[in-house]
C-alpha cells in the first residue's frame, strides 16, 4: 500500500428525488464550483485508524457509529485488496454538510473507494466505483437509488434512471441556482422510509404523485433541451407540490421556498430527501443577490450560488 488520494463533490438533485427510488428518472448535477468537495487520504500506518469530522478513532469502533457504512466499505476494500490486516491512517476532509440532501455519505464513499484504489495502484472503472459506493449507501439508507453516488462521481450533470447507465444532460446556458441550507438535519433513511410507508398504506393516493414527479422530470428534460429556464422553474414548483404531498417537505423548507419565489425566483423546491436539509431556487442571474439576501434574512444557515453561465 502507498499513500493514496480520492476526491468527490457535493451533488444537487434538480428534480426527481424519491420517485427515482421507484424507477422514475431524476436530473442531478455535481456542484464543483461552490467549494463543496470531499477528500480522502489513506497512508500506511501501524493501526487501522480514521480522522474525520464525523468519526475519529479505530476502524473497529467506527462500526458502532454513523460511520458504520463507510467502516464496512473500508473493511471490504481491504479484503478485496488481500490486505485485511494492513495498517493505515485515513484522513477524511469534507466541506459537505451532512444530512442536508447534498449527498455527503455518497461523496465520502466515492472518495474512499478512489483513495484505496489509488493507494493499491489499481485502475478503477466507473461501474466498479458505483458498485462499491452502493455497499455503504445500502448499509446507511436501506434502499438507495444509486443517484447520489452516480452524481458525486460524475463530471457532468446527469439524467439518471435506477439500474441504467447514467447519461449526461445539458444545463441552462444562463441563470443561477441558489442552494440554501435550513440548518436542520434531514435523514435520508427516515424520509425514504416515510414515503415507502405511505405508498404501502395508501397506494391510490400516493402512486400518482410518484408518476407525476416522473412526468415533471421528463418535461424538464425538454425544457433543458430548449434552454427554457422559465418553464424549468415552473416544473420545480410542480415537483415541490408533489414532494410536499408525499410528506417530505417541512415548515423550514416551505418558508425558504416561499421567500425565494416572493423575491423573483422562477421556481423553488427542496433538494435531496427533504424533511430538513436544503432547498434550491432557479432564477435569472441578476436576481441572485436579492434572493440570497432575502434567504439569509429568513434564517437560511447558508446560501450557495451556482451560476450556469460560468460552466
Ligand atoms: O438526501 P440525499 O442527499 O441522500 O438524497 C436522497 C435522494 C433520494 O431520492 C430521496 C433517495 C435515493 O436513494 O435516491
């Protein structure tokens, strides 16, 4: 084993979260320019230890914490490399806030896999990377669609359907995506479980919402192809209405979404699993300052600006 390094980025789901678990399409993008990356560096050492913002200590102890999924992934990687007892010290530096719908667990998993393949000087295909990331994502979330890992490891925005190879998709040529954090944690497993329960208890009421989210995403692909940011904004609002009816919005998310719309956004919605976490708003670039100021005044813990024209 050599010193290795692996990197990945935060992801933002534009449209299609939750329905993507049930086979509908989703559109998501890695947000590289806003400075939200995860970096993982393993180096040979006497024991098997980890330093990170969410867990620091011995790999064994990590199995009993919220680091358990990543700990399991590391263990399986070591077995794969025939290095079960290899000593190492792993440093994880991540600027991604956890449990905010930005795919922090998937980004960490992607960076861990890349780092160990680098440390064991082995080439890594994209398919293999996604299969590895699914190990910790399954342990953590139970039934992940794979969208988070596919986007955290992608170079370009993605059109994603569960079980199929992701495809690149065009983004608007101008405009801005404002990403605002409610400051409230939203746990993916709980939100995905809540939707699953509702679908089971009342399929007549909830199934059409999943289908409508799928239709919204398909229409969004057309709007993107026509560079029609105003229609895309309206589709954000339709998706948010469906997500809210599915029960995964929250008063904090609703407040920030309303503030963005009142201040001129074309559309706004939650992003990721919801029940806390982040919202996104789509707007003309010259509205960015006014909307950001309003979001901060409405208690957003943090606001990031992602300008499409500079990509
Ligand atoms: O909250 P995040 O960043 O883990 O996003 C979850 C996205 C879901 O569609 C709700 C679940 C999934 O597995 O796709």
